[in-house]
C-alpha cells in the first residue's frame, strides 16, 4: 500500500479514491504520513477518511483517522456512523465511534476499543460529541496494545471498510 502525504495534492492512494487526500491541520503525531484514504458518506454527506499508522504507547495502541467533507463547503455529523450499535460490546452510548476495530488476521483476533469504568469509549470525539456539525474531525480510538512483535495490522472502520497491512509504530 502506497503511503499518502496529505499535504501533497499529487499524492494518491491505491484505495480507489479519485479525490486528492484532505489536508489535515496536524496529524496529532508529527512526522506521520497517511497510510490510505477512502471515500464514504454519512447519510447523504460525502466524506473522505484518511488513516494514519497505529501508534503503540506502552500497554495501549491508538488509531488516528482524519475525516473531512469532500465538498470544501460541506458539513456532516458522525452520530452513530462509526459506532458498532451494540451497547454490550464497547461503549454504552449508541452515538459513539466504537465500531473501529484492530484485526490481527494471522491470530484471528479482533481488538475492541477500550472503555472507562462507566462504559464510555476511550475515544475522541467522546460519546457526547458525535452530533456536532463539522467540516472535518480527528477520530482517535484507543485499544489494548497488540503484541510487540506485530508490526502490521488491519483496521476496520464502519462506512470505510477494512484497511489492510496498517503499520504499527
């Protein structure tokens, strides 16, 4: 999979996106280059998702995803578009970004997002902020870290499908 530099309008992805990658203000982790971009839609609002490498920090790992409206003047709401719809598996809220998963295809293991003691997803935006109208948003989801020897993992994102062989840094 070819990396995509979100600041380079000539950069493209093998994921089939015909539009150039959105230009995020900051990746949250200096020096990260996007892994892939994918088009999608929330209701009728067309958006583009840009995925960055999974970041391992001690016992946790995080997925960083930048989502932007395809139309420069467009807006969208996340609501439950990135949620798993199941209050038993991850977040207790129906409007959450808890549908994102890390999947190790070799070990046949899926990692669910971390939750707090009161059932809130360890995610950003938090469970109460998915109804805000926005033109772009950073989505960060925290997981228990996969084994240290694992350097590539699949990331499944509702609406956008599975991104394969995502580097873990």
